[in-house]
C-alpha cells in the first residue's frame, strides 16, 4: 500500500489535469491559479522551514568529523574532513553539495553467512549524482521559457545538452540520464529488502511526482509535439504577472504543469527540503575550533558563583580548628 497509494495519487493528479483541460475547460484553473498558489506555498513554506531551523539552539560546536583535527604544528590536519576555519567549512560544504562527498564515502554493511560484509555503495552515489545534476540542468534549460531575450549561456547549455543530434526534435542527453537515474532509484527502493522496509509513502510520493513530471515532459516533446510558441507566451505571462491562456498548447502541457506545481507546493513539507537544510546542519556548517575558541551559550542564565576564596573566608575558623590548611596563610 505504501507504493500503491502514492502511485494512485500521482495518476489521479495527472488525470485531473487532463480531464479538466481537455473536457471541462478549466485551463484558467490549471494554467494560472494552480501555478501561482504552488509558488506561494513553496516560497512561504521554504522560508518558514529555514527560519525555524535557523532559530534552533546550537549551544556547542558539533561538527561531524573523522579526520585529524588541528592540534600540534607537526601533526598534519585534515582541513576538509575536520576543518577549523570558515574556508575549510566552505570547501567541505561545496564538496557535499556538488558531488555528494559523504555519499561517495558511504559503505553498505550486510550479513553474509556468519560474517559481516562491508562493501561499496558507489552505485547509489552515481545514481543520485546523475539524477540531481540532470534535474538541475533541465531546470536551467527551462529558464529559456521565462526569459526574453534568452541569455547566450542558456542557449549554450541547451546546445550542449543536445549535441548528440538524433532526428527532430533534438534528443536531450539529460532526458535520457534523468529517466535512467529515476528508474534506478525506484528499483533500488523496491528491490533492496532493507530499503523497501524502511521506505514510507512520503518517500515514494515525491519520487512518483518527479517521474510524472519527467514523463509528461518527455511525452510533450517527443510524442504530442505541442506549440512551443504558445507555451512561451503562457510562461512569460505568468512571470510578468499578466497571465493569459493560449489555445492549442494541449492537455499534456497542463498535466506537466500541474504535476510540476504539485511538486513545488509539496517541496517545503517533504524530505525534499534536504536541499535547503543541508547548509543549516550544525554537523556540516560548524568548524571544529572548540580548542581555540570558547563557546558560551548566550541564553544561559547568570549563576551566582561561590569561589573557594569566599568559601575559605567564610569557614576559616572551623577549618583551622579541624587542622585543614588555609590558602590565605
């Protein structure tokens, strides 16, 4: 059921967009109202989650480290694994965000007979890396529908993505790689027993939404052949706050747009928020400088202390009678 329900919900959303625009004439709802509501949900939810995380108390430096920290001059420090400066933290964070360094170093552990086996998990790293970079390039390519004139670098990215020209329309490399990566991630989540056991419906739902958006986009480009000029006119109307409905773009475009809007609206309230939360993780963004800088909790209440000198001054007569040494003497 944890697979069937998210899959059925995704199919229902696609069917609603198709039927609503093809038979019920609800182009205004699915082409104007829903995208604006989705963007509003995304912005408000994203900012709320970041502010809420940013206000969380982080009393101590708690970086996740496994390399040699900065200590004696003759001991070599691992400046990326165990950074003690802001530059080191930035370097570690860039490696984490751009190439998933921790996932690359991750290993899988499983029982093989009576022994415990430790193996590589590089396929997961490769699948995740291909998916995220393909998704990013596809989003960047789509910016040409929201900008007029189209910047030269966007045209260059579009041309580089389609340099393997196979017929018309041009075949985008990222269309192939993202479908392959999504297929791998879905199969892994279903086939691997431990991952399948740990997976929840909210793991499958965003995955199915992304698959639906990608398949609708691929079908829209290679099967249905919609009016790209009309799509450009509609998207420019949305970003300039002068929305308009253009006839002839096809119901598949509204399916693509509606599923993308559902994904955008759902983003801040799902596990997809790791995209924003990674930079706020204190185990990642904190330098290990606890030996160099004293960190004091700013919200700690003032505590009245009783020093030993004051203690001795208060009880010096009794201490002298008991034969205890006095520092004052």
